């Protein structure tokens, strides 16, 4: 029995194509990192402005656990709940409750709360740079 074997020729990519792909990948990676940093700066500025609208000092939004503590004060919730931010699962549920209360405290409805839950950075910028006014919610303590 005869078996036919054929091997395809190995063709190497030209060096210029490989160099161009490497340069493109480098530029793409650089611009992607710059885009992420720009978004992070916008979110930091938005949270700073939200804190200012609520009557708190803006710098408190920069410190990781303290910003949750201050946000819980803004939302008129028990501030000691900030320790739930380090518990997996509990932080997710607390985040949802905080987004709903944040929307209510700025006079927004359920749709805005869903937007905060799903696309928090964008909707925080809308709160910060829009005309929304802060009103303190009744205490849930």
C-alpha cells in the first residue's frame, strides 16, 4: 500500500513585517496603558467632586478604606460597614447597596442606580460633572 506524503514549504515572514508588527504592538500597548491611566484620573476627579458636592473634603476619596468609610457617611449608612469592603462577596453586595443609595442621594432614579452598578465610572462622572444636587438621605442606622 502506498501512502502519499506532502510537506508544505516553510515560509518565514519577512523581517520588515515582523519589525512593523512589533512596533505596532508597542505603540498599541503604550496607548492602551495611557487610556487606562486617563480613565483612572477621570474617576479620581469624579469621586473627588462627588465628595465635595456632599460636603466632605475631596482628599478623603484618595485613601482606599477611608474613602469607603466617608462614602458610607455620605450615604447615611453605618460607617463601620467599610470593613465589609475587604470581605469577598460581602463587598459586592455592599457595592450594589451603595450605588442605589448614591443614586437616591443625588435625586436619581432606579435606572441611574442600575447604570451606577453596571458602569460605575461613567455614571460617577455624570454625577460629578452634571447638575445633580446632593440631599442627605434619612438614617438607616
